[in-house]
C-alpha cells in the first residue's frame, strides 16, 4: 500500500470527522478471532470512492436507504470498511496525521490486543 503524504493527510482528515476504529469479532464453532476494523460512512459517494482509490484496501457498499421513522426524507449513504492486517497497516500509516482522540483510541485497542503489535506503531 503506497500512498502519498498529501493523500494520507486527506484520508486522516476525513477519518477524523467521519471514521471509527473498533474490534470486529469473528466466532465459529472451532475458533474465536478479533480484528481491528476501520469504518466510514458518507452520503457523498464520490468521497467514499476517493477514499477507496487512495487507500486501495477495504470494501465499499451502498447505496443504503437512510430511513428513520420520523417521516423525513434523507439522502442515501455509502459505507467503506477494512479489517485485519490491512486495517493495521493503514492505521500505522495514518497515525502521524491523526488527532489526539483517534490516536488514543487506536493505542487503547492495541494495548488490549497485544498480538496486533506485530507492526511497529510510533506516534510521530
């Protein structure tokens, strides 16, 4: 995954405003795995497509109906997600551009999942 610093900064800015880190849990009869997951949703398809073209990983789904039971009409939205080792690599690349809150969240997830620290994460 090769991304220019300008594009990484753009992705980090978008992720700061619209994205999230969390843990994806995969349970089967014979095993239990937990993965880092990064997600982002937007009503702007072009923004999601630009994100995907810059990072080159993950999947884009949509459009989804943006429905609530209040009778208001809302724009459809698209969703991008990446998990596992690809999410770890992307998170490592974004880390120098992320703000304090997202950096702390990522570090918290890494502390609770020590096997994810296979990659060298440095804050700046």
